[in-house]
C-alpha cells in the first residue's frame, strides 16, 4: 500500500465522514441501506484513490465519488453487494450532541423528507449546497458551470422551502 | 426559514449517526474488500466467457477429427465466432462506467453510452450472436449428416431446431432490453435532463 495515498485517504475521510454519510442518507431507503451505501462509498473511494491527481481538493474529489456511487446504486448499475461489503471496523453510533427542541426535530424531519422527494440530480446539488460547498466546488463535482449551479440552487431552494412550508 | 438556518438544521440532525472507525483494522478491511471486488470481477468475466472458452478447443479438435470439408470449414467459422464474442464481451466490459472520479454529469453521460450499447447489443443479438452461431452449427451438422442414410430428415430437424433457437434468443433479448435496460436508460436520460435544465 502506498503510504502517502493512504494518509491522504484517511485524512480526507476523517474530515468528511459525517458529510459523506449525510449524502448517502438522502439516497438510501432505510437505515440498513444507508450503512451499506456508506461502506460501498468508502471502499470505492479507496479503490479510486490511484486516480486522484490533486487537481481538485481531496474533499471535492470524495464528494464526486460519493455522488456517483449513490447514483450507480440508484440506477442499479452496480448490483447490491450486501454479501460483498462487510466492514466491522466501521461503526455508526447515535448522535450525542445537545438535544434539539421538538420544533427543530420536526423541521429536520420535514427537511429530510422534502429532499428525499426530489429527483436524484436535485438531491445531489442541494445536499452539496447544504454542506456549505462553494458554487465553484459544486460545479466541479457536478460538471455544470458555476452560473448554472447558482440558477439551479436558487430554483431547488425555492422548491425546498415551499415543500417545508406545505408540510408544516 | 432562512438559508443559514436550513444549513444549520441539515448539519445538526439528531437522528444522524456518528461515524467511528476502528483505526487498527479499518485499512485492512477496506483493502480486503477492494481485493475481493477485483477477484469477483475476474470470476464474473470468466463465467461470462466460459461457454465460448469451452467451445473454441472443442471445435478445434472437431476440425481435425471429422474428415468432411464442410464440417471442417464450419468448425473454423465457429472458432472465429467464439473469438469475436470474447472480443465483444471484453469491449463491453471496458465501456462499463467504473470511473467514479468523473464529474456527476460526465458519469451520467458515460452511463448512458454504456446502457445504449447494451440496448443495441440486445436488440441486434440475432445479427451478431445467434445468426452466425446457428448458421455455422447448421453447416457443421449438414457436413456430418449429409452422407448418412437418414441424413435428410436429420438435417431438416436440425434446421428447424436452429430456427427455433434463433427466434427464442431474439425474443428473450428483446424482452430483456425492454424490461431491464430501457427503464435504466430512461432514468439516466431523465437525470441528465434534470441536471442540465
């Protein structure tokens, strides 16, 4: 194993693991599916590491791989590999932060369900936006121009807010 | 709801789990899965090519064993067909989008190209797969049977079986293209359209 590559991988992963899991969560059907998808993402990021050329940052590159893996499982281009990927070294434990108010909990539920209702392309773009990526990075990840990304985000945000208002 | 509030809300979900890696085992786990993946891909390629890989040496032996010129020619043609099929399988595999580091749009476009190829191969299966194989097999049988006492009837029966197999392969592949490939292709086209609009 290439030590430098391994260090880049582990450092990038440590910094982005929560974000990658959140991206997986919008494409997954349930908890188990989310865990499988996340493990598949980890394995494929490592498998693709030799193609990482440091042209973009490792963070942006990891989001790109994650979105493509989520997409390929959605179109069932990659067969489900439940039997194939099994990583005991990856644990998902419950969040231990400060408790949120009932109202906030409700809003989070609405937000998540509204995102889940979108098409896969919009899901990807809005998730990256909510993770506070710059338009330039979102453009690199999606392959769109920055202007296009800005217009798209504006449109999706409007849709999202309308959906949340309707639900509440 | 304000934009900042949306972002904060998204990132502070209490239902969200915390990811923890057991550092001592994590890299070994990941590498083991990558190795298993490569191994299973090799096995899959072998499984898909197995039929053709078996056919080639068998017909090579037939070409030497049977004295009839027509059978020899047919055996040679079946061997050439086998090599062609191996090349088609290999080429198709190479086009499968597995470069996950492409941009989302490029990945979708590559997926579309792959699915279109799959659709084309299934729809034209009669031309590139069934028709050559069945015609060469028929020629092989004609060479074997034509001088036999009840050869004529056997040749007619083989011809009917070849036509029936050809029709079955054609329709099964049409169904497969419609049921499995076209829905995926539609989904990818819809995604590209949604992303570009």
